[in-house]
C-alpha cells in the first residue's frame, strides 16, 4: 500500500507539474494571455489555395542559365487578374530576378524545384523599401509581397539566393575599407514581406541569400513553420544573411525551423537613431513565440537589435542550439532609445560560446547632433530550464547609458570555461538553482 501511495503521489506530482507548466505557458511574460492563434499550426494545403498557375504553362523552361523573371511575373499577374490563385514552381531550376506577388496570389515551390536568384543586381529594382532600421530606397528581394494579406509560401522546394557573387563583392569592399557598411555593397534579400497580415511560410528551404534571408516588416499574424534557412560560414562566408528579421511586427510564431547562417538567426528590429522612437515608420515587436527550433552556426540564436527600439513579450522555448556564438544577445545601442522587456528563454539544450551577451553596440554610433545620449533598458529578462556548454556564462559588460533590471536565472545547468558573473551589473538579479561547473551559485 505504501508503494502504491508513493506511485500515486509521484504521478499526481508529475501531472501537477505538467499542468503548472501548461498553465504558465498560456501567458506571455507580462502576464497577458497567449491567444489561441499561436496553437493553431495546421499546414496550408495546395488544394485550398485556389486555381493553380504553373509557370511552365506560361512559357517557363527548365534552363538554369536563362533569366525568366518576365514569364514568372506574367504568371503572377495573370493569377491576380483572375481573382487569385497559387503560382507553381515545378520541378527543375528556374532563374529569376525580383518577383512581386499581388493580392490573393501565393507561391508554391514543388519538391525538387529551385527558384534561383539572378546574380545581376540590375534584376532587382531599386524601390522605396525598408532596410537596417530605415525606410529608404533599396533593392528588391527575390520574392516580394507588399500589402498581400493571407500570403503564403509553401511546398518542399528551394528558394536559392545564389549569393556567392554578392558575398565576394562584400568581402572585397571590406578589404578596401574595413569600416564599410552593409549598404555599400548592393545585395538583394531572398524574401521581403511588408504590410501584410495573416502570412504563412512553411516547409520550404531558403538558402544562400545575398543579404538577409527573410525580412518581415509591419506584418501581423505571421507563422513560419518547418522552414530550413541556411547560408555558409566557412570557406566563403555569407555576410549578413540573417535567417529571420522581424521588423515592427506583432503576433509571430516561428516553429519547427532549422537555422544556420553567417549572422543572427532571429533578429528583432524596428528602427535606429537618436530620434527613432519619433519616426512613424518605426515601432515595436510584440508577442513573438519561437519554439521547437534547431540552431546551427549563427552569431546568435535570438537577438534584440541592433536596429531595435522596443521588443516586448518574446518567448523562445523548447529549442536546441549547436555552434551558436550566443544564445541570447541584447544589443544595447547608445545612439538609440531602446527598451527590451518581458523576454523569456526556456527549455534550451546545447552549446554556444556565450549564454547571454549584453554589451554596448557602438559599431556605427551616430547621435546626429543630439546633445544628450538616449538610455537603453533591458528588464524582466528570464532564462530558465537551460542545459548549456559554453565558453562564457555571463558575457555582460554594460556602458554608462545601459540600464539592466529584474533578470531571473532559474534552473540552469551550465558548463563554462569562464564562469565569472557580476550581480552588480543588474538591478535585481534573481538566481534560483543555478549550477555552473557543478557548483550552485548565489
């Protein structure tokens, strides 16, 4: 009877623990309820996207040496003129410049299909755009959707940025001028979606982007499901190929994805500069959930900044990282008013150089005549249930204009070559069951 009683207690305890975890996960870090939308992860089916428009039916041919932008764009325009439908990239390799999707159109990249980007920057029109926290003219992406509510990218094929030429041009320019900026070398992004709500990108592979791999600006309700995003970091490095850039967006779910790129995997952006919070084209990122993802090499799995003014209610959970330089990177930019708040990173296993990295970002510091220096805040940051092998446990060295408060480290099991930490850098650092190199720290 005693053993039966113990079993019942154990089962009850396990059930209560799971129930508690589920209840806790129903809320964002600030205590607001997570909407049911985040639990609805049904894949979009091709047959539910309307009439199909196969690019071969409009003259596209399987020849990876011919630029077929006009034919593919004609297919998109035809679908739009007939009330909408899905543009099919069939098996084979099809070379193209910038494509612009219209209302009620979708993109389906078939298994074995490759939509490959042109290496000629002239094939990407220079238009009003959004890049690096600025609303300026810039080159179009390979796949563009502006104001296309309900837009989807699906299929198990590949969108290939064909970026080698752009990477080589960047590194050549960097040799000529070690302080050159990203925008000094003309490079296209792979996917750019702006001002579009209820977007879903699923199953495709995004590879070898010339610049950022995917960029979402002023979008609401975006699901990115089981997408594989990669670019090389060895032999020829692919500079600034962020996997996913979230820029002034709300309600974003990134689930079941694999990311390995030569920059940040997921970067939250929103504006930069001394008056960034006064610019109506800038804004905050709110209600972002990243879960069940795997990270290969990247500069950071999750980054706030460097072009970012306000990020709130961010959850990263149930992920594995390998070869990441950082698990969580808070870029504190002293020329920009910033606030990163209510961020939780939990249930993480793997390896990274640094667990948490918080330092001033001064690479392109410019107050543009502003007399005072704006303050940057990071508060209500939680890291919990993490098992990590790393070089540096507490990679934090703030500047005089940075304010860190209310950090919680809970149930961490860390192996680190550098196990030092300085509680004095954070106003209100709570440590609970934090074990570093087998030693409980307080």
